[in-house]
């Protein structure tokens, strides 16, 4: 099977400069950062952004984030940036978010129009009987900027849901990285239940929160906005990034674990070209395979309640011991410890 080759890459210029990048620029300018220093090396010009003419790539956006982090040199920068992101002022996609009837519809809108609303980080929604889980994927190879992007993305979700629902929802946020020295920023912006050294970069809240109706919304306006946002995506010519397409392919075939050669064939390119594209996104094929295996294993543990033997069998491992070794390589922890962490979560 050969996949459609309609995706964006880290050097594709599709992000409107006066959308999310402008929110970060405005934050920096509000703290008296010189615009020339802020945009140095990004290939961006403030006049073009103000005129609404610029279309920038994820690479350029990440360069802007790098400059902002260094020049602002403040622990709250990513969180304040995140508070400005959603619903945002990004045309029809933002209108669709603004008129979502409940959180579930808002999440579906964010996922469907992710390239317009959250171009650097892709949210994925999973449900079990009691909870809704959102985990975030690096869409464009953020590399050293990923923590900033992740902090901003989670903050945007917490802030948006609080504004549109009229109350602070009981989000619980977990992170793969160590507890930072500025943990108080997590408590203020994401809640006091933020956890670190966890298996996934993930948010969760009680499932019943998804269906609670939101007031001051228009179903008609929301429906029209979603149609217009779909037309905007169609004009782009793609709806996903290369890394997200690769994730979906590997996830769909996780029980067979396609080789590099099989994956390259599915993406209508040579293995060498696939390697080059992955390198351009600061990753490698095995790293992507491990990421998918990790997410599926954790889903089977937490949502399906599988045993080690059942997870190993599902992922086509010959024996449980081999699976345990691989799992520790993926996560840095044993399956037993991870299951204990999940139970505590």
C-alpha cells in the first residue's frame, strides 16, 4: 500500500505569521525586547507580519521560539504564550473553537484543524470509562524547543477550557521530564497536581467534563466555521505533518512493525530519502517506532488493563522477557514500575 504524499514538513511555509507567531512576538515586545534581535536569523520581518503577508515554516517558528526563550529569559514565558493561543484569532478554525458546544466538540475541532490551531504540537484524544486523555506529539521536530512548545500547548488547553466553560476544569498534567526548578509556574498555570517523570506528556480529566454544555455559543456559527476551516485546509493541500503521517502509519501497523524499507515503500520514497527526511526533523526511524510502541503499550496497560504477556503478544514479541527489555529501553522503566505509576495517576 502506498500512502498519499500530501503532508507538510519542517521547512514548509504554511503558518500565517500573524497567527501564533504574532502572539509570541507581541509577548516579547510587551517586555521591551527589540524586534530586530527577536527576529534575527529567522528570515522574518516585522513589517511583513503586521501586513499579514508572511507565511513561515515550523523551522522558522522554532527559531523564533529559540530567540524568545533566550531574550526573555523568564520562567513564565511559555505559559504566558500558551494563554494567548486558543481559541486565538486564526480565522474560521478559531471561530469553530469559540462556538464549540462542549469540550468534546472543542477537542475534535482542535484535532481536525490542528495545522491551523496548533501547528507544532498534535493533540491525540483517548477515552476510557472514567477519563479523557490528551497526549501531545511533536509534529515538526521541535527538538530542544519541545518543552517550551509542550508547556504552551497544555496551558492553551487549560486556559481555553476555563474561558469557554466558565470554570477551571480539573485537569491533571503529567510530563516525561524531571521536575523543573520553576515548578511553581506549573502549579499556577496547569494546577497543583502536575506530575513529572511520568510515562507520557499527557493531560487527563474526568470524562463527564467532555459533555457539559457551554453557554454563549452558536451551533450554526460553529458549523459554518468548520466548513470554512476545512476549505482553508484544502487550500493548503495537506492536513497533517510528515511526522504525524508516519506516526499514524506505524500506529495502524503496530502489530506487524513495518521495517524501514516497507515504510519507505508505503510513503513512495527510497529508504535513503526517508532517513534524510527523518534527520531533517531531528529524529530517526527506530525512535519513531519506539514512540508508537510506547504509546500503544501504555494504552493497553491503562485503558484495556492488559497484562505484560498480553501486551507482548499484541506487539508481536516472541517472549515476555524480550518485551520487558525493549520496554525499559523505550521508557527507561520496567513495565511493573510503569503500571504502578499508572495506578497512582
